[in-house]
C-alpha cells in the first residue's frame, strides 16, 4: 500500500542516521585497537620515542569531559539536548536544594533525590503542543528567560513540570511542580490523547475520514505531496510511527493555549533529526486526527 510504505521508508531513513553514527564510532574504536596491536610489536627504541607517558596522556584525553561551548546557552533547545545527553553537564545545571511543589506540600530535593525525578535519562523523543504555526518561532528566541518541560504520564493523572530559568546567563533547572493532568492548560487535549493512544477502538473513531498526509522533501526544495488514508491504512502506518505511548515530554516555551478546538502535536527525534506533526481538531464534542505532516 503506497501510503504505508512511504511513511515506513521515511522512518527507516531517520533511524539510519543513528546507524551511521554507530558505524563511525565502530570504525574509530577499531582504529584504536589497531594502534594497540602495533604497540605490542614495537621495539624498545620505538617505546622510547613514543613514551608511555605520551600514550597514556592521549588515551586519557579521549575520556576527558568536553565542556559544551558557551553557545549552548543561547537557544534553549541546544541547552536541553546537552542536558539530556550529558550526565556531567546535567549535574552542573541543577540548583540544589531543588524546590518541589506538590499541591500545598513543598519539599527541597537533594542530589541524592534527583535520580527519582530524572526522566531525562536516555530520552530520545520530545514533543511540543501548540496551536499556531508561528508559535514554533519561540524556540528560536535567544532572549527567552524561562522555559518549562512537562513530564506527562499517560497512564497516570500526574504531571511533573520542570522549570528552567536563566541564572547568570546560564540555563538552570530551578524548581519542579506537580499538577493533575486535567489542571493543565492543555488538559482536555491531554485527556483525549491518553485515551486515543491506549484504546485502538477509540482511536479508530477519532480519525478523520480520510486523514490527510502531507509529505515534504528533506531538503525542502520539492513541492509537498498530499495523500489521504482511511482508518485501515492508518493502522498499517501506525506501526512505523513513534507516537509516545507511556509519557509525553513536552516543551512549553510559553506558546498560546487559548483554543480548545485545535492542537498540533510535534514529535522531535533527538538523535535522528526526525520531525512529524499531528494536527487535531475538535469536531462537535469529539477530537479528530485530521492531518499528518512530515
């Protein structure tokens, strides 16, 4: 079926980007092994020329923590990607004791407590929920002073909101607050999405007939192609779509949450550059998936 194959090939292409990195790393490690083998057969004179001290120094250099450049604090997205990817950097960018508010209860978290709250480890996918296309421009605003990242459990009504603020021109995690999902500005949509992703019968009913699919070229030079899929074709495509099923890690730049009749869910892959948009409209009392763009 053309639509399903097209989407599947796109996702596989995105995953291959990660494979290229892994292959490159393997080549580098293989190169290091070859150098070690050469060293085994080195003569005494060779060892004097290439001293053990220099060899150890070079080896240790491979494992040094590389401090991210100052530019990492210009765009929040650049900071967040480093925060997720680098445990050492993450440890430097949390204010301790870290205030945590849960309703009327307030606690202060220590470094010892952080692992229980660290949902960022090994995170591969971020989302942005927004209403207007120009709201995405907020992610490019270098003057922004505060951004929140929401950990939204889909099988539990609790949301943890991590607040990042600029402190001395550096992004820092300064506090956490917990709320129930229905209390969030996007609460109604989040309730819908949790049901949508967990119940295939409900999901089928929540699809437009048909769902529009916009295919864009990777370089943006070709005209977008428009296709349409019915419910059966959607479920074939669904196997290749990385829609979150356990939790949404949603970035709140301060985009508007005014309309309760239209939401766009943007998926962003951290390691493969993947981006997909899912556009939902409320038709009467029911939310419908109207369009997919990638």
